[in-house]
C-alpha cells in the first residue's frame, strides 16, 4: 500500500513538474521525489523477482539523482519526465505486492487435525 501511494504522489509531482518546468527550485524537489520513489520501486521489483523492472527504475533513479545531477537539455528532460510518468503508470498495474497471509492459529480447528 505504501508503494502504491508513493507511486501516485510521484505521478502527481511529475505532472505538476510538466507545468512548472521553468522553476529551478521545484526541479530539485522533483528530482529528490522521483529518485526516492524509483528506489522504492526497485526494492519492490527485486522482492517480486522482476529484475528488468528493477533495472529500469534504477536507471530512472540515476537520471533524477539530485546529489550528482546529469546535465540534460530542457527538451530531453521533458521527454524523461514523460517516460517516467509512463513507467510509474505501468508499474502501478504490473508490480503488485502479494498479500500477506495470516498466520494459522495453533488452536484453530481444521478438518483432519489431531488433538494435542
């Protein structure tokens, strides 16, 4: 649930980033948000054994890394934002966590069980 909410918030930030593309301070905040969210998606992909998705989002996190920014032209940066929006949208559908199973109770009665 946490990763789903984080992906949706990142999508909203990316869409807002398309509108506020001229603001330099917003770009740093956007880079931090996308970098952190993509690293969370990398962790989710590794747990689900979808390593190609993990590699893709690792590339996104490197490109949006605010600590060591990669100089990109404005046009290329906008294309990267659109690509990231698509990747996060598809990841919402493809990368779904498996539900946690409840622990069976030691006192639960199941058919065929023997008494202690």
